[in-house]
C-alpha cells in the first residue's frame, strides 16, 4: 500500500473509533436534549466533578450498583443523591433524578435543594422563630418572611464525613454544632443510603443531641419517572394515602388546621394525574403556585407504601415507604429553566417533582402537630424508602 493511502486508511480508522467508542462515553456532555425531544437521559455524572476541597474538607463521588444494573450515585457534599438509573418498561436504564455534572452545579442551585439532604429542619419555620423550654431561638430568614430547609447554610451545603460501608451502602455523618444556624445543641447526624436488590433506595437517618432541640430531616430529590429531560411531569399518575392535608397561608406556613382532601385539588386517594387540577383557581393552589403542600399520611406501617407515582411513558412506578407522619408534594413550581442538568437539558418548570417525607412544616410553633423535639439521651430515627418497579 502506498504511504498516502495508508495514512488515509489509518486516519479513517481513528476517526471511526473515536465516533464509535468516544461518543458513547462522552454523550452526556455533548447531547443537548430539549423538552420536545422527549428522550430521557441515561447519563450519570463523572466522579471527577465531585473531587474537591470545600470548607477545608474533601468531597467525593460514590456509586452503588445492584445485580439488576440499577445505579445510584451520591456525594458527601450535602449528602446528595446525584443520579439514579432505573430500567423502564423496555429494560432501558434511564436517569430518574435531576442532577448536575459537578459540585459547581449544586452550588449554583442551592436554593432548589436538588437531591439534597435537608436539615436541621426541613421545610419552613414561621418568621424564623420558635420557643423551646422557655427560651426563644432566632433563625436565618432565607425565604421571606420564614426560614426554609435549614437556613443560610443548611445540611445541603456542608461537607459530611463519608464511609462506604459495602457495595450497597454509603454512610454520611455530620456534627452540627450548638447554635449553628441558630439551633440549640450539638447534633450528631448520620444518613445511610442503601441500594437494595429489589431496586429501592433506602434512606435511614439517625441523630442525637446534647441539648433539647428540634429536628426534621428529609431528602429533596426531584424525580421525573419518564427520565430527566423527557418533558414535564404533568401526566405522571400520583396516589397519596392521605385523607388530610395541612392548608397554608400565602407564605406557605400551615394555618394549623388539618383539612380533609375530599372534594379539593389535593385528593390523591385514588391514582390521579398531577396535571389534572394543578392550575385550579383556588386559594391553596394559588399560594403554592401548584402543589407545594404537606399531606398528613394516614396511619401506616413502614411496609405499606404511602404514595405511588407512575411515569406515563416509561411505566416506571415509584413506591414510597416512610416512618414519617407527613410528605411535602412539591410539583417543581419554582423550576425556571435557568440551570443545565446532567445531559445538557434545562431544569424547566415542572419537569420534576419532589416527595419530601417529613414532620409537618412549622411544627416547633404548632403544638397540635406531631412533635419535632429531640432531647439529650433520645435517638432520632427516620426511614424512607423509594422503591422502583418497571411494568
Ligand atoms: C420545598 C419548598 C418549596 C421550594 C422548594 C425548593 O419543596 O416547599 O417551596 O422552596 O423546596 O425550591
């Protein structure tokens, strides 16, 4: 073969190899998906974007994989769930939680709490004030006129200590010092994430304190069960076993009432499309700009699902189990398309939803709600399981 022809063949071979193998590996960086593509993302972020030093502490990326090929990724920065690959009805793995390629993506979107562990108090405390054992405490106002999801620098923005326990479990611990964000007591917290062989992400929380305090930990993952980048979630079907909810005022603080859902936009006792009543012109929906409300879960055992959500396109069904008395159903009303998610698509309005298992908002100021008080000598324990099935 002549030298020129040889060089030609060699160059073509290199170009086609790059195309065949390279594209696959880098597709998440170059593929831009829009809502109209309707093509779900299959990408998980690369570990490199999560290796950083923040506040003098090392951050890492952890990936768990089960025998079905399901994968869940985490970082000890904010104890975030950053990606979750679940098989759809055809067996194709799709990413069902909103995530970002690197820690900077999470830093930029802190006020949306994508995938974060939220604490010390998930949800709102009215006017950033509460009283405990006769003392008044003042918190940072980050959601006027209230404090939301832990305050200025919540548990979503701190570096947790990390330990991979085994192939299925990763554990994060954090010591929140006395009066951090205004809350009393040195609070030792542990969050353990387990990916089970029956395709569930199990989240176990534990905490102890040395002074009486309040605590309400939750996970703030945004799900799109058709796969992130596949469009809005309005055709997802939701069922919540809650005969009651806690109505709110215009600042999303519960009024203190516990109201039946029957006959309202909040009746998800039977499976119902998210979009069916989301734009109804009643006060509660207008205050939330859609769903952003706490549902009072009916009495339940941990092995009974309290909510089920189905992706209409993928057939993926998510069942939620929890030891908590409430769940905040948030329909992504503040998502505004300003941020680029893993895969390149934007975080468009209502393109994902959160189901935050929790005690009720503003419980420290509402003695009629289940208590969020934790005393020295007690152990706070909370368990939530998101289990996935593909029809
Ligand atoms: C929670 C709140 C919402 C909103 C989101 C984050 O779900 O209830 O109002 O603040 O977090 O954007």
